[in-house]
C-alpha cells in the first residue's frame, strides 16, 4: 500500500485526533493483508521479482493458516507459474512442488524442465536436470530422456547416470545414446548391426557423442559407416575444443584411418593440450599397428598418456598382449578414474582377462588391490566366458579370502554364474 501523507497543521485538534486514528487503522489494515491473497495477485505481476516472491509464498502456504476461499486457487496458480516466461520462476516452482507430491503439479514440473534442459543458458540446463534428478521415477523419466537428447555433455551425463541407475525402460536408440554417454561402448558393440543406423545418425550430434559413435562403428565392420565416421572426425581434429580434438583422435585410431596420420602426428607434437597430444600419439600407434608402443606407454607414460593408452587398447584387434600390464596397473593404482578406465578396457577383453585377474587376486597382498581386481572380474562380459576349471579356482579364491569385501565380490560372481 502506498503511504498517505497527512498534513495536520490546518486541522482543529479534534479533527487531528480523528485523522490520526484513521491513519493508524489504515496502516494496520495494510499490515494485515493476507500474504496468500497478495501472492495470488502477485503471481501475475509484470515484475519477475514480484512473481518469484509470490511463488515462494504460495509454495510455503502449506505451513500457513489459509482462508478456505483461497486454498482452491493455490494449485492452479502454481501450475500456471510452471509455464512462466522466466526460467527462474519455472525452476523455483518446479523445485518447490516436488514435496507436494500432487501428480498434476509434478507432471507440470517435468514439462517445465523439459523446456529448460533445451535452454540456450547452460546454467538453466544444469539446474533443470538437477531438478529432474530429485523427481522420483517414473514421473521424471520422460524429462531425463529429453535431457539425454541434448547436446550439452554435462546435462546428458547426469541424465544417463540417473536413467541407468533407475533401470528406465528406454527405446533402443536412447539406450545406445545412454551407453555412449556413459562410455559403455562394449554394450553398444554387442548390439552389432542393430546399432548401426543409430550410430550413423549420431555422427551428426555434438563432438563428444560423435566420437563415441565413431569409435563404436570401428568395431562393426561396416565400411560405408566407417568412412563417414572418419570424415566427420577429421573435421573435429581442427576444433577449438580440446575434448573434441582428443575424442576425434581416439576415434580415428579405432577406425585405423591411415589418412589421418599426418594430422595426428602434428597434434602429438604440437597441440597445446596434454590430453590431445596423448590421444593423438596413441591413435597414431594404433594406425601403424604398434601395439607394443601402446603397452609401453601404459607402463612408462605420464597420467594423460596412460589414460589414452588404456582407452586405445580397447580398439586393438588383439588385446591379449596388453592384459598383464592392465591387471598389474589396476593392482598397483588406486586412483578412481584410472581404475574405472582399466575396468572398462578389461571388459572389452572378455574372458581372455579371467586368468590374469585371478592370478592378480591370488598374488596381491593388499586387500584393496584384490578388491579392485575382483570388481573388474565381476563384469558379465568377462565372467561369461569362464571355464569349469576357472570357476573351481574362483570358488577356492573366494573361500580362502580373508577380507569380507573381496569375499563378497567374488561370491557375487559365483552367484551370477550359478544363475546363468
């Protein structure tokens, strides 16, 4: 309420008293304005700040004593606010209505976040997927699928992790997109020709997804798709983004694209980014068939070169020569990122890694090393190829294991084998 200025000097004393009393009553009436009623009016204001304030009042109305006549208006007002032109208003209301657990409002919140994960503003996209992460499945699934389809690698990664963790029922195309985002290329490769059309389409996606798709195509033996993938990746070697150059280099190594050698050699020597130099060097080794040089880089290189070598080994026609070094590196190094990279590379080795992993478990004095090796073994792509003699040895290792965590991990493998 706009303050009213009252000039008392021209009035008689009795009139002054009357006016003063009236002013007090007016002020009191203004102070006692129902905040919910004011918020219901303010939610339609031209001011973003006023709409945000009104939204927060309405979201907190469940803890207030609200006039019965106003209560039916609150949910429709919040539903309308979820369609507000301003992202801050939409995000605030979407985050707030989750605890209300009203299906229509939850659905509206998901609709709002689907709009916001496609925003031009990176901060809005990130906040939107974080809001979706707090909405339980299955209500949030369609929103997370929308986030999975964006060109924002960070948003896509959050969505992919949540969809996988929640066991979402995805279309084949979205499942492949999820696997590639999570660097689970072996799952894609296992799809064989069924994945080709989706992978070919993803060559037109952002550089991160394109290089992942190109690397998978390298394992499927389709010459036309491989040529198309190589052409796109050659272009990405010229990108201003270091991650795009590194991903393209890895993919060209997987594709064994000899026409890329000059460009890769130049990047290996001259690029300003350690990761790009490392990826280009390993890719050039792969194209030249220098497997020994890649394994040597795994043993002797710096951190960036080691990661590039681990990833490069996944694409080699024969990975067997690298398995002992991979297992030894996993046993010796407790770094989470490196362990995850080695685990995925060993997965691509399949059953060929079983004996080396069990040798490592048997010989490691440190329980944490044994646990890392046991976790690597506990991957279906690896233990699916176990022989009867290897299973018997695994049983003995499990029975003789002194650490409970390692014992449980090995027991999990045995249980999976019994159920298969």
